[in-house]
């Protein structure tokens, strides 16, 4: 029974990779979650292939009793839903036992962001350091290019570090990003981002002239061939500390949040931000609506006649 379900888990993972273009990290997460589910079900004398809704509900309750956060439970439930949809589509089950399962309740936490002043301080220091001569000028130019691209586009850190070298050959102020599920999206570049990438690209070309070029914009000797996102995150925290910012609160993902929040604060439409971030569902982007709510409150207080009259009475 266990072996049969394991074979179907592997078939599911192959489908997610081939047809959905799921990333390696996503596949590893699905595999881990489904194997954990299978272990629980086998201990309950059933299997992932034959389990009923009650057994799956008991598994979620088990996770809660073990102290798993609602977000972790929701992720595991998402893996279960995808798996059982696959089994149903393949004719391996006549029903989807996850259809009646409720997602665990979880509070929506506001994203951590940086103020515009903090981002400016970070970029200014990166630009200053990039202009200083020395043996590690390539590394400092790389940091500036990474930050300018990240703040100009809001791309995911995995998308950023794995940009291809052909980015240097692009003309114009737009960049094509290949995101989750191999979906492409077009994002505009700021003039400062274009200049930073060009400066980095020139020094990069000279540095790699003797050792041979790489297909990646930010090459590395690591396994992937491009800069590991953990290395960028570490270097970013170091830069933040030198800029007098709280390094523990700064990360590539926080800068992605800052990109979205600053756009909304300055009048961008939520749908536009959704497209730029590469969110497939507007509900994911709506985590930033607290920014819109604050801006709308300020607009009402500033421009609504009744608000003006109340202010004058005060």
C-alpha cells in the first residue's frame, strides 16, 4: 500500500515539474509534505491513495496538536489538494477527498517593509562603495546592480540572482523576467538600474575575459552557477549594518515588499502592482492594501468637504 502511494507521489512530482514548471524547492516541499502525510496515514492503517476526508481532516488536526502554525498547515493542505486533483484527473480516484476540507484559520500579518528614506540610504551607500577603487570593485558593483534591479522591479530574489547574461544585450527600459511556472512578465527599469547594470557589466566582462564567460549575469562557482540567494542576503545585511540600519530587519524579500508598498503609496494601481510582482492571484497582492487604506484615509481627510469643515472648527 505504501509503495503504491509512493509511486503515485513520484508521478505527481514528475507532472508538476514537466507540465507546471514547478521549481526545485517547490517539488522538494511537495515531496516532504506528501511523505509526511503518507506516514501518518500508514500508521492509521490506510494510505494516501485510499484515504477518506475524515482521515485527511485527522491529519490536519494532528498537525495542529503538534504545534504547526496555521501557515504551515495551509501549505501542507495545498500540497494535498494538488495531489488529489492529480489522482482524480488520472482516474486513480473517483473523488477528491480534500474538496470538503477547510483551510486552517490564520491571521494575515502585514509585510515588513522599509521606508523610502531607508532604501535611499542603502542605495546611496552601495553607490558610494561601488565608486571606490580596490580589489573587490566587481563585488561592490555587483551589489549596486543587484539592489537597483531589485528595487526597480520588485522581482523575487531567485529570479534576480538567476538572470541570464543576455540581460546586458537588452536595449530599452524593460526587462523580461521568467518567474514561477516559467511565466514571463515585462517590468520597467529605472535609469539608475540601467546605469548600475551597465557599469557592472563592463567590469564583469573584463574580469571574466581570461577565465571564460558564464551564461549568468551574476556568476558564481557554486552548484547553480549563479550567485546563491543566501550569499546576496548575507551581503545585503552587511551593507545595511554599514548604512546604520537594523540589519536583522533587512532582506531581499523585505525590499520586494518595499517596492510594492512604495508604488501604492505613490498612487500605483493594485492590479499594476500584481502584474509587476508576478502574482497569479490578486488576493496575494491584497496584503498591501493597508498601504492603500492609509493613502485613501489621507485623501479623504485632505479633500473631503466635511473633513475640511471639521478641521476648520478645530
